[in-house]
């Protein structure tokens, strides 16, 4: 359950009060950064994506009609910005996990499984990565995911399911390597 | 691993997305030090447009005065200024092809369906992609099938969207956004028959003026049922 958005903060931010804007975005920054880093594919790109989202939200807050909608509205800026950075970066750049550092010898199997899952995830398309991240990391409801991605709400479930299947297939392919 | 695949993914996403309090604090600082927003009056594009308008206005006022100055031009004799009265030319634009005006405020637009039903479209455009919207009288036909739409040009930076709805009073939601490929997404939330069935409907037409010109091919129209 999200805390209600103080309307006067939105009004102040619309008038150009940066402090008010900072208060508004503060509760969302940590999760926004987490999501952006996963979707964009790297910590640096993720940070850049959130900064771009902050800038676009700041410039566009005048168009926000319903103050209570601020959290979802800001998340939409973050999602789009992260996707933009991900597309710029391109897919297929796999973030390698340092097995030696990550696992003691008795957990080597698990460390390998984790690495394969990471590789499989990184090989997914930006759209699939975003869908799975919004669903499984941000835990957003289908209606909000649909709004973020500009897709009908009725198709969110099937798209997430299809993305999971592709991830499974990619993971199994990694296992066979 | 595949037995609890979703849980494994969730754990990995959490583990991979670790952020330090310092990173978050840096973003908070970034938010507090964003550049001040410039008002419309102070934007360079607006100032340029204002200057251009002033030059045009000055030319419109000055040129006729210049031509009426004795000694200027080929005929020094003063011309009669009174012009025989003639009927004023009628506007050439057909009422069926309205030019959307940026004066039209966004928000709730009442459509003009053939049945006369009260159909209001509430427009949510958080990114300011639209500058105006206008309802256009619709024909008593079904130009497209349910869950489909026709998008055509309606001016240099305007599109005409035709879709189908029930011939009854209704509140429709329209969400305007851009997708990751840069396409303009128009997402309508309205009543409709179940996807596999058929239902009697009528055209609904909306002309949208955009902040930037767009190829109708780059417009994606999607539909959903109200929650």
C-alpha cells in the first residue's frame, strides 16, 4: 500500500519548488534505481536512466492532473527512460558473475546456476527484461504495467508468461553449453 | 532450479539490483538541484516565435502605408480609399474538415457520434504529446471493426482517429504515450463486446493535434475494457 501523496507538494513542485519535488520522488528513488539498473543493463546506465527520468518528470509535472497518480506517473518516466537506455546499449552484453568471488567451493553448483540465469536474463530483449522486472522486482499490478508499456491490460499476463518461457529456454540453453 | 524458477528470478533480480544509500542520496541531491524550469515566455522558441510575429505584424501595418505615400510608386494621385461594398468571402474550409486548434483545452472532449449519445473522452497525456483535441461528427456507420482503428492525416501535425463504440452514453478514457520504439500509443478504455463476438456499434471520430508532426503509420491504437 502506497502512502498518499500530499497534494500541496505536487502543487508546490508544479510552481517550481525543487525541494517539494525532491520530497515527492524520495520514497521511490531506491526502487527506481534498482529497476533501472536491471532494465538498462548496468549500474551506470541505470543511474543515468533515473537522472533522465527525474529531469523529464520535473519538466513535465505541470501536465500531471491528478496528484494521487504521482507515484505511478513517476514510475512510468523511470520505465521509459530505462528502456531507452537499454535500447541504446543493445542486448546481448552479458554481465558476468565472478564465480570464484561469489561462491565458496561447496556452493559452486548454485553459483553456476545463478550465472546461467543471469546470462539467460541478459540475453532477453529489452521488452522481456522490462516486463519481468516490472512484475517480479517492482511487483506492479497488470494495469500499471500495461500503462507503462502502452499495451492492453488484458495481454500483460500472457506477455509475462511468454517472457518467462523465453527466459526458461535461454536458461536451458545456457545449461547445455 | 526450474521448479522454483520464478522465485529464483525474483531473488536474482533483487541481488543484482543492490544499491547503496550513497547512490540514492546522490539521486536525491540531483532532484534538489534540477535546473529551474523556464516559463513559456522565457523559452527561446517562444521568444523567437514572438519576434517573428512582431516582424510580420509590422510589415502588415507598414506596407499599405508605404504604398499610399504620395510619390511612392507609379501613380502619385491619391486613390480612393473607399471600396464598393462586396459580400464578404465565405470561409473556404468545409465544416466537415475542422482544423484542430491548440486553443481547445485537453481534458474531457465530448464526441459527436451519429446517434447523438453523450460520449465523453477523458484524455490523459502525461508527457504533453498533444496540443489539442477536437470531436468530429461521425457517420452512422461502422468504418472499422471492434478493437480496430483508422488513423489518417488531418493536417500538418494532426491525425484523425476513427474507431467504433456502442451507440450509447459512455465515459471513455484515452491514455496518450510513446512506446519504446517511439510510436505514439493511443490506448482507449471503453465498453466493447467480447473479442470473439460481434456487436452493433457506430463510428467515433477524434482529431488530435500533436506537438510534433507524425506519420499516421507511427501511431498505435490499443483498446481495453474498463476495470
